[in-house]
C-alpha cells in the first residue's frame, strides 16, 4: 500500500481532496492547450540511448563526495541544487523542480538558471515563455506507476527524484547513478503536511540555508518515495538498464550500491 494507515489523518485527507480539486483545470489545460509543450518534450526521447547520467539529490552526504568529478558528466540537479553551482564552478546539465512550494518561494532563483529546466506544469504561469523551460504534469492518484512517456501525466510519489528517474528513462539512459539520496531527515512529522521553518539551520540538506527560517516546506513521505523507487528499479531492469546508488551512506537501500569513485576509475 502506498500510504500507511497510521499516517492517514483528517487534515491529510482534506489536503489530498483539495489538491485534486485544484488540479482539475490544470489537467484539462494540459490536454487541450499543452500540445506545444508536449511536442517540445519529444525532442528528448532516447536522446542519450546507451549513455549514463548522474542524479544529484540534496542530502548532506553530498559534502563527502568530490563533485568536481562530474564536470564532464551528464547531470540532473533538483530543487535548490543551484546553491552549489558557484562552489563547483559549473552547472548541472539539466534542472528539475516538481514541488509547488519550492517553485513559488524560489521562482526568481529558478528563472535565472541557464540550462534546460523541467518544471511542474501547475506553476507554469510563474514563468515567462522561454526555450529553456519545459513542463511535466504530475498525476494525482493512490495507485502509482512508472511512466515511460513524460509527454503523458506522470506519478510524483512524493519526491522529485522519482520524476527525474522517469525523465532519465525517457531520455534513454542506460545507466543512472544517484548520489546525495540520504533518504533521512532530522525533522519528523506527518508526511505531506505543511510547516513554516523555525530553525535557523537546515541539517537535512547539503546547505544550511537550503530551507531557511520562515520558509514553508512539507514533511517528506519516505514510504511513498520507496514505492516509486521500486517501480523505477523494476522498469529499468525490465529493459536491461540499471539504477545505482552511489550516495555516501544514507538509508536508501532499494538500488544496488556502488562506490562513487568506482565510476571514474579505469576498469
């Protein structure tokens, strides 16, 4: 089951119903006026067949890795990964953001990024039309699936990493390496509920100012994320492809683990 019974509360039920009602016009517009965006997405279909990429998540463990090794790799960054760019000296190849709260609160930062950006369709009106902006549509529902076609509505499973895995599959990558997926948060609470940050330092991400004091955020849904990760692993392996977890530590054990440096050492 994708939702634990113990985590079902009246507030969570209310929020889920509200999100689905608010999503109806966005879903209709996705089909009736989003044709150009969907067509633009098709240029990425199987663009990287047989190649590998790195998905850079946002856990504190990123600080344990030499990320400069990724300069010449195809990389996906998510949410506030751009806080690392100045230190790295390069940007990720692609950027994704699905969380509507993140988009709303950091729109200016995201709009200023100079790379292809894949963003939540429901917040498209916050951005001007740009050849760098592409939009995906999150599908709300209790039954999740790994969608191999990002021009259709896709499942979110409570994490942008799952969205990224569906995009990487669509692009044709043979090998996907995940780093920084600590799958562990110091904050505890009912998944998907909202909170205004009160602590001055964010200890759950790679940067202390990732979600600063006063910012709204949602408690993570680790169980739902794991449902998605298993679906992703099954889809990749059924097609003879592979997802590896090269995170330094962390609690994500669904994907085969390999040492980060092994991807750069001669075989």
